[in-house]
C-alpha cells in the first residue's frame, strides 16, 4: 500500500484542471494496471473504494469512477455487489493474445461453405458437446417464463396471432425496443426502427439496401462467416480488414480502402469471433471516416447487452449524425433463438428497407413479436440479462482456466469483454479442419478457423462457444481436446 500511496501522491500533486478529465482517469487506470502487472495488487485483492480513491487522487467522484469502469471494461478488476472492487482473475492470464492477420489481396480465395455445412450439420446432435455454434444453451434461457408469456399472449389476442401486422413491425414491440435502447440516450424513436426476422435478416436487408452487385464491402478479419455468405449471395466482394483482438478493426487500413468501398459491415461490441469491445474513441473515429467518405456502416450489435463490465457499451450508432449507421440487434443470442425476432435502425435507408421487407416477407409473425414486447415492457428481459451475464462471465473464467491448464503453452487466446465467443490461435503445425474430424469422433464440436475468412487462412485457429452449462463432461471434453492438440504437434 506504501507504493500505491506514492503513486497516488504523484497524481495528487498535479492540478486536475491542467489536464482534461479523460486524460486523468486514464492515468489513474494506468497506475492501477501497473500495480496489478507488478503483483503489488494481486488476484483477489480489494481495491480502495471509489470514495477513498477520490481522496487519494484528489479528483472528483466521477473521475475515480471512470477510472474503475475503464479497468473493469478491460477485465482487470471486477465489482462484487455490496462489497467493492477486486483484482479480477482474468488479469492473471498466462497466454498471449492472438496475432493480427496480414491480409493479402493476392491470397487465393478458399470459401468456407464446405466447413460451414459440416458444422451446421451437427446442430441437432444432442450427444455432442457443442462448442461450435453461436447459440446459448437451454439452461441459459428462461424457457418456463417464455412459455407462460406465449400462452398469455395467445389468450389476450382476439385473433390468436393470425392477423397481419404493419410492414414496419409490431407497434408494441417497436415502442418497447425504442424505450429499452437506453444506451442510445433517446436518439432513436419507435418510428426509426424496423422489425426483422432476426439479426442476419437485418444485415442481409441492409446490405441489399446500400449496395449493388459488384460493390465491395469492408469486413473485419477474422469475420463472422454469415457476413461472408450474405455478401457472396448478393454478388458483392468482401474486403477483409486486419483486426486487433482488443481494439478492433485497423482504422488506418480501413481509411486507405474507403474510397473504393460501398459499405462497411462490423460487429463493434463483443465481436464474433474475437470478442473485443471497440473503444469509444475508435468508434467515434470510425463514424468520422464513414461520414467523410459517405460510406454506410452496417453495425451488428447483437451481443451488445452481454457485457462483463459495469455498463452497456455504446454502439457506433450513438455517434452517427448523418444517418449512415444501420444499427441492428435481436434476441437470438440472449433470449429466444428460434423466435427470429430482430430489429434495425436503418437511418436514411429506412424507406428502402421497408419496401424490401414488403416484397420478401410482408410482415413478421405477430405472436412472437408480442411475447418479446411483453418481456421488454415488464422488466423480465432485463432481469434475465443480469442472470445471463453472470453465468457467461463465470463460464468465461472457467474456459480460460481450462485452456491454460489443458492446451499447449504456446496457445494464444482472445480476451472477450462480453458475449460468449473465445478465439484460439494454436501452433502453426495444427490444422483445425483436420482436428475437427478427429474431435468429432469423440463427440466434441468446435468452429475451425478457416470458416472465418474467404481466404485460406486461420487454419490453426478455432472458435469456442462457452454459453453452455458447465458440467464435468464439458471440463473433461476440453481436456480431451487439449490432448488431441498436443498429440497433433
């Protein structure tokens, strides 16, 4: 604590007015981070309370709180109800982060459809340990409450859910989504939204609205394979941008290609598959770039509510003044995957999205829209998310520990700030496509890395889903997978 006080005093001597608050809270966060890295603060140690930190640093309560939120968002510390802040287990990670891929425009394309078909072919195999698909396990979902709400909705409706609803979407659901999107601080209304059949339907319609065949679309790399499939089906070209496992897409690399890009399609919060949360400053810069070049940004924010920190991160849509960000979300990853209920705030492209929807589906099934609206209106969804996030974070700690314990020491592992995807980079001698078949013989499933690029790359990588009930079998299967990897080297 003496060393802490020395560092505290070094900040106290400075006049807070000399620097902007942003600089000061980051400076405080950096000091505490250094204490954690040097083992002055160790795993499980309790930090001074926010009020104590305020006095020690001679700053406002808000500045001290910002510093702690910054550390929490980077999984260095964690808050415990009615107890305070503690050094987090994830701060003690042993393995390195995955490397940033170098994308070559001359790289031979090797589309991943074959692998995607193979992985999705196991979706109904209940005897597999399902690390592959991005779907939460049944134990994470409030099935009994959903069933009760479904029955009540049918009884309440005099048409039994058989009537058409407006093309833009169920008015009740539009209103509740707009009210519930507090992170946008009132910047969208129900009239700004369109209900879709899940998030991928929103993404596909957004791509269709802002591009024409032959256009190029910037995506992250590695990229969610669903984006690649949609881009290919629409006759578009994907341009993969190098992506950092903590900060997200390389904005300098993106800016170089923006003059030749028709649209960007990114997952900025708890990215699939890397799990990063793009920093707010990067989001602001990204929006500035797309505005300068008049390039629409399709933002998939489907994982945004599954944060491990103290508060939900803002999407790029929050910083959009020109109507160029098409912000999409759904309950497919958080509440009811099979309901296929999503939404999009398409900015200035709203009329085109509605016209496309009229031709494609006319409207959404009104019954499921009412059930989701009921959850949002009465707070059950919010309560469910709090429980969901706690389970996910516990599972993240478990799977990180298991990978460190069972996998080779040169394994590189992502550091997700939310969501439920873990990206692993293995020894270069490993081919995860071959490993997939070997693991499948032992009823173990994962997503091979080649699925996440249009090129023949990420062959030594894999994505693991940890939104499943943590059992002895899950633990044992991770140990088996680790042994298979070691035996393959």
